[in-house]
C-alpha cells in the first residue's frame, strides 16, 4: 500500500512538471512569434531579387489566400512573382518561396524559408545546388521526381531523402497550380 502511494506522488510530480514546462514553452512561443514572423518577412524581402531576375523592389500582392509578392523591375513593370508555399515534409512542415516569371511560364527560383527535415539527409533540400534544378523549369507543366538523371520536367531526388524531395516538388506544383488559377480568374 505504501508503495502505491509513492507511485501516485511521483506521478503527480511528473504531471505537475509537465504542466509547468508546457506552459513555459507556450509562453516563449507566444512571446517570440511576432519576432519569428518579422524575421521571415525580412528574409523573404531579401530573397526576392535572387528569386526573380531583374527584380529591384517588391510589393505585397496577396492573392485569395496565398501570400505573394509582385517583383518589380527598374521601370516599375512586373518582373515576376514570389509566392509563399507550404506543405508537409517527411519530418515536419516545409515553407518555400517560389519565384516565377511575369507570365507564370517559368520557375525563376526556389528558396527554403523553413524546414525540419532529417539533418544530413532531408535538410539537403535547402542546398543551393539541389534547389538550382528548379530554375528555368516549366511552371505550366507539373514537375516529377526521379531517382535517375533528371530529364525535362524532372527533379533529381536527394539520395536517401526521396520523401523530402517529393514533398518539395508537390508543394511547388500545388502552389503554382493554385496561383495560376487565381491569376487567370482575376484577368
């Protein structure tokens, strides 16, 4: 009987500590959320010139539920678009910035804003040499992942991280399809 009382005491202690630490983590998340979002916005603005060639500045162009930016050239003309894309990867959510030309024909760049993929494998989606495969790809036709050497409309998967590779391609395909539909409906 005495043994059972000790177990209940220890169980309450563990539950109490879990509640205290859980509340502390929630408080930190709540307190830092505005700073995290501000950092993401700043990083997005820094990446726009590298994602859309010829872009000198940008302006927000939220489109029916999508966060997007119009990339402007020297004369204020639309040089392209940058769209925030997100979806589920192997280990957690992935947030991307996808650059496309003004006519939505070609992908002009890809940047991984945040990801929690497996270190040493899936996190290679953020590597510039892998992301470079997307530049110049047709934005009208869906991309596919291959484990072989990539052909037209194909992205070569990262060895050991095929799910992460497929996730990025699926996120890009879905976002561009949705963005194109919104832009065509607005034209």
